[in-house]
């Protein structure tokens, strides 16, 4: 814009009053932006004033970093339930979960009688090879007592760079439930940490023709594990699949999209995201390869199925590719970007929301009673039964024995949803909707 009121706007030369008016508008907009920026700096000055006042006058000496982390955490908490400021330790933990592997010894732990106990060693890990067994009590880690440690604290001590060593001491009883008077036998192990892969897929045959595949979460390894499991089930005669996404909290968007694409035809819309800006829409479509497009499919969901699992359920339902069974899903449709910060802390920030191919918002709105994915066939399961089912999915591994459930057979809950899905798979010839054809 010149002093003569001439301005080029979108390739059009404007002159005279029109240019003057537009120039005036631009000045007002610029002034408003500067004013808003000044207000932000004033508010930041307030934050600095509070920090200085605390450091100079609080009754005990305070750590500046702790105060700054607290301020950052509080700031992010005002946004939504899923945005999060992560201190370096938490950020590292989240990254390990997303990557699908971490350095450690390979055990799952629980609290039993106020002591840390091995729930199970994971196959092929240092703990498994060394001979740790379910119910071993951890009494020392790295020469320090484990008596007052919580599971998360113990995991922090056991994890580390692959190739490094850690010493642990356990107490082992001959029976699964030791008597109070038993002292047990102490054993010491020096373990070399290794890359521990997080198991994300479980599979088995329900009968001679019905396969079952459960995806626990969507990590960097999920797609490869999924295809390996599918090849195994097809090789064992699978003619129809029950895909279990119950209690799946989500994970990597790309992994969820790839799994859904495997059941869809080419160039099918799986999900799209929309942010604050009108031009921020991003679509995710299936590729040319869909190896399981003709496989009869039933998907199980419940109130703990969230994010990535809802993307799959919504896509397969909208594209009329699968039959959904269970209960309405959680309704988490927010897209988070994890932003690393200079001091190794991180910011997980909601930047968009997911929508199904038909434009349904997955985000739950309790006031409007919308969101989540409602299954085609609702099967109500009491919460305590659902919790029991989740617990009995945990497998226990012991050298020389077949994997078994963490719950004794006589205490197991009946999986009514899975049983009904298996019956429908057997009757697949009557269910044209799940045959995978375009309709």
C-alpha cells in the first residue's frame, strides 16, 4: 500500500476509495493483532511476577524448574482432558510406548501383599531366559530395597539402555500363595537389559473356521504383528474373523488406518481430521492392497475402546464392511501431536478431531448424548464382568509350559459378546452385510 491508497490484492490492482478503505481495514487488523500480543505479554509478566514472588518470599526454598513445570502443566490442563505437559521422564515413557519397545528386562509386575510381584516374564526376554517365574517377589533392585516401591517406580529402575546390567533379588515360594510362616528362598539375578517389544496383538482359532484376533493397542509394531497373525490364522483354516478392539485405548493413527485399510477396497475413506482452520481437513484413505477384503468380519467394541479403535470401528461400519457388537465406545476423537521441548520434556497437544467417513463426530458430548461409535448389535455387559474379562486376557508365561490366563479357570467370567460373535460367524452365509462386497 502506498500513500496514494493503491494496493494489490489477490492479483487485482485497487485504486481510489476502495483501496483506501481496504488499507484502513488492514491497519485496524494489524493494530488489533499488536494489541492482542501486548495483552499476552502483560499476562506473561504476571506469571513472571508470581514466580519471582514465590522464590523471594515463600517460607521454604523452591526450585525454579519445578515451579515452571507446574505452571506449564496447569496451563495445558485448562485446554482439554487429553492435552498434557510431560516432564522428561513422562515424555520418555510415552515415547517408548508409542515406539512399541524400550530397554528393560521384560516382566509385568503387580502389587501383592504390599510387595512387588512378577505377574509374568515375557517370552524371549532377559527375565524369561534367566528363569524368573510368576509370583516371585522383588525385594531388591540395584542393591536397594524394593519394599516401598510402586510398580511405576520399579519399572523406572528396571528400564535402561540395552546392554546395561541390573541386579535384582527375589524371594520365591514353592506355592503360588505362600503362607505367612513361609520364608521362601532368596535368589539373585544379574540381568542384561535388552530391547523389549510391547505385545500388541493376540490371536487364536475359536473353532475350525472362526479366527479371533485381539489388538491391545496401536504401536509402531502393530501393523506387522497384525499381518503375521492374520497369515497364521488363514493358514490354520480361518474362514471368518472376530476382531476384538475392546479395552483398546488407541495409539498411533497410522497403524489404525493401515489395519482398517486391510479390510477395505482401494481408495476408501477411512477417517478424516478437521482442526480449527477451515483448510486443515486431512483425509486418510485405503491403498490399493486390501488382502482381507472378502473375509467375513465382526468387530467387538466396548466403553473402553477409544481413539484408534474407534477409527477402525467407524470406518468399517460406515463402509458397510463389518458388523459391530458390544457397547458404545468411549468417544475420544481428539488428534494429539507430541512436541519435544529443548529440555527433553514434551507437550502433547490436541490439534484436530476425527470424523468417520460419513461425517460422524467420534468425540463424545455427554450433554447432547452424541459421539462414540454405537454398535449394530448392543450386548450389555456388567462392569464387574467386563473387568474380569480384561484381567483374564493377561497371559502368564512359564518356560516349558503353554501360556495360561492370569485368572484361574474356575474364576473366569463368561464372554457373552465373544460367544455371540462366534455364533454369527458360523452363520455368515446368512449375513450378507459382512461378506466384504460393495453394497
